[in-house]
C-alpha cells in the first residue's frame, strides 16, 4: 500500500523530506504541496519531477480526499494551526519541531488528539532515530557506566542568519537536546538556568552567542548544554555522559581519519542536513509505516509538549538569570 502525503511548507527541510519521501523511502508518495510562497512549490515540482498538485490554501490540502497524511514543514508559528486542522480531519500528521511555539500551544494539540481518541501526531524529533544516540542509550541502559550523574553537551552551528534571535537558541536549537536527553535518560527536567559567556564577535549585534544552559532532572542528573550558533568551524553535536563508573561519548559521525602532511585529521560536517541524514530517513519511514499499520510509536505530541514546557522555562531563565523551576503535569494514560 502507498501512503499519499501532502506537504505544507516547501522550504529547506520541506524539500529534503519531499525528496526522501519520493526517492528514498518505501510505500509513500507526495501528491500535494502548499506554501505561502507558491514559487517554492513550483521549484520543488520542477527539481524533483514530481506529479503533485499545488494548493493555494493549506486547509484545502489537509481536507483533500487525495491526501491521507500531512507533513508540516512550514515556519514554527504556523504548526499549531495546521496540526489541529489535521487532527480535526482525522488524518495522521508529521510536524517538524517545534510542535508549537509555546507549551500551551502544544497542550492544545495534546487535548485535541486525546479528544479524537486516536494517536495521529508524530513530532520531527529525529535524534532518537540517530544511530549514535541509539548506541549511547543502549550503553547507558546496559549499566556499563553505572547510573548517569552528569551530561556535558554542545550544539554548534557554523553560522546563523540575522533573523536568528537569542530566544531561538532555545526554541529552535536547544529544543533538540530538550527532547533527546529526556529520552536518553528516561527522566524529566526539574529546573533550568542560562548563563552567557563572553560574546563572539561573529554574532549579530542583537544575538547573545554562545549560551550555556544548565538543567537539572527529577533524578538529580546535572546537564550543561553549550549552544554556539556562530562557531564557524562546523556543525558539531556533542554529548558526553558521566556515570558512576565510566564515561560515554556520542560517537562522531562516520568519517575517515587521514595521516598526511605531518597531520592526523578527521573532517567535521558543516550542515545539519548531512549530520542527521540517516536519522531523518528512519524517522519518516517510521511515520509512514506507523500510519499504514495504524499504530503511531514515534515522538508524540506529549514529547512535543514536554520539550516545550522545558523550553518555556529556559526562555524565562534567559531573561532573569535565575534558576527557573520546570513543572510537568502527570503524563495522561493516552500517552503511556
Ligand atoms: P524555511 O524558511 O527554509 O522554510 C519554511 C517554508 O514554510 C517556507 O517556504 C515558507 O514560505 C513556508 N511557510 C511559512 N509560513 C507558511 C504558511 N502559513 N503556510 C504555508 N507555508 C508557509 O524553514 P526550514 O528551515 O525549512 O524550517 C521549517 C521548520 O522545520 C521549522 O519549524 C524548523 O524549526 C524545522 N526544522 C527542523 C530541522 C530538524 O533538524 N528537525 C532542521 C531544520 C528546520
Ligand atoms: C535547525 O532549525 C535545526 O533544527 C537543526 O537541527 C539545528 O541544529 C539548528 O540549530 C536549527 O537552527
């Protein structure tokens, strides 16, 4: 069986997901596109030779009988509206992060999904599908390094545009760590604090970069995450877990080590699309398989909500410099 997919938002990641649904993954085809900038849809159709209908209105795409499942890859502030409309139409929806830009927006989606009585939402948190993070989780779960006590993490981008603001370091960038670390540790967050080191001269005048986020989990694990989005040298994701009896590092992405010209060297990736290319493939294939089998198992609307609750607290902490408590309500039985 082939799943007919409609995509809202044909920018950077939208195009990547359309390409993988059309050329890489099994049992799916893209039949409908929408973007507020119609030229973006036309460009994708031409580039990929797609046979897809272009809709001028996202809600018409969602409600089209031709479309069985939706991918939401438009700008973050539009996600809540489109995910709620997909749920109302009774259609499965894969929504890129963030699920909504506030915790309340995510809660609106959680409540709508529970009211629909059926899991329909998968959030585009791809890191739990990354083979490196999976290996790290398997090692932690094996008990080899004992109980985790501390995590030292980094999320570095070579550069960002002028429209990137200080709070986006949390809502756009740290949100990946807020999801994957919760999954890695099977724990929730208890508090957050944000501190600012000396600012890089490479950042726009309005942007505080780098930043360090200090998190504490309910089990007492202490986490520091460095966010540095103008680091220049590469796209570099680091995660070190210090346990009671050992230390484990997230593996480096596969790369060849060379010895030449009196140097030992290994390349560093520069583009998020390449760093997580396999994880994006696996997460979307999982979505397709789960929609077809009627059993959604990927990152849920509740996971989107949990990350957003923590993100909201981190944004408050960015502004007041204090240790901000993070309180998560009990997980509804629907998401157990
Ligand atoms: P982008 O700016 O390249 O593309 C967004 C597209 O959405 C644009 O073509 C824009 O015209 C369209 N759009 C905006 N509002 C719309 C509306 N109301 N209706 C229809 N189309 C609309 O942005 P990018 O980088 O592709 O990001 C899109 C989303 O994907 C964001 O939420 C971002 O956080 C997320 N993302 C996730 C990544 C991941 O690693 N999981 C990586 C990059 C982005
Ligand atoms: C971008 O939107 C992503 O989601 C990337 O995965 C992330 O590394 C980057 O910092 C974000 O801007």
